[in-house]
C-alpha cells in the first residue's frame, strides 16, 4: 500500500494540480485546483475515489480558480492558504478579468491554515509550513514519512517563485527557503506548482537564486 500521486497540468499557466490518495483507505485530496475541473473530476471518478478536501498553497488565480466550479458539484472542504492571502480571494473577479481568464467569483476557503497545522490523506500526515514571499500567505505541505514536499510557487527546479506580485517579499522568500525548506532531508522530493520535480539536495547545490 502506498500514497499515490497523479499530476494534472491545468490552466494556460500549466499549473500542477495534484490528486493524492491512500491506497489502503481510498481517501483522497486535491491540491491547488486551478482549473480544468471536468478533466480532474473524470479522473477521480475513473479511479473510484472520493475527494475529502482541497488544499491550497496560495491565492493566485491559477491555483484556486477551479474551486467555485468544483463546488457546483460537491461541497468539498477547502483548506488553506494562510489568511494573509485573503485579499487575493476577494479580488478574484478583477484579477481574472485582467488576465482574460474565465470569470471567477470571490470566495472564502472553508478554513485558513497556520504553520504547524497537520493534515491527513488517509494514513499519511502532512505538516503545514508558512513560507511567505511569493505571496504573504503561501503555505507548503510536507509529508516526512514519504519524503515529499508540495511546494506551490516557492521553490522550483533551479529557480524560485516570483516576488514582484502585490505584497511579495524577496527577502522573506529567501529566508524562509533557507530556514524552513533547506533544513529538510536532502532526499525530499519537491513537487512545485509548475514544471518538473526536484529534490531539496539538488536545490541546495545548484539553485542559483538561493544556495544553502
């Protein structure tokens, strides 16, 4: 039995929405449901899973704008990000119009999260870490038993998240990566919000933006 992961590259921004499920309990969650809800729902049904929660790393439109569409079918609890990203949810109608995106209404997650909160996918436990910088309320989800970090738009393969968006902070991002992520085991797999996977060890050695 294992923790299974399926990645959907959703929206024109090719954002990595993850479907996580426990083989034994068949409990499942989605992370960063930014769009293409019909595709995601079809795969969930094909696998015979029931999604018990949607976890959000931060409030940018390509990570959250699929939630209202999902709620038209199921009232799944939405957890995260940190409340410091509330302004992004409130401004979704304006931001989606600015980007020529499908209209997305503002909404409020079921529950905002804080550093130290614990979430579960069946038997698997994820620790919530608050990594501000890309956005003020950005969170990541770390599963120590599976050596897995769901990193959102904080850390990428040999890159980092942008900090030129409203309320971004470059110094905060670098400090949080060094103090909270680079202290994780080097063999930890990092699944970012866009692009390919990496590891903590690789980034400590080769990331030109933030070295250990």
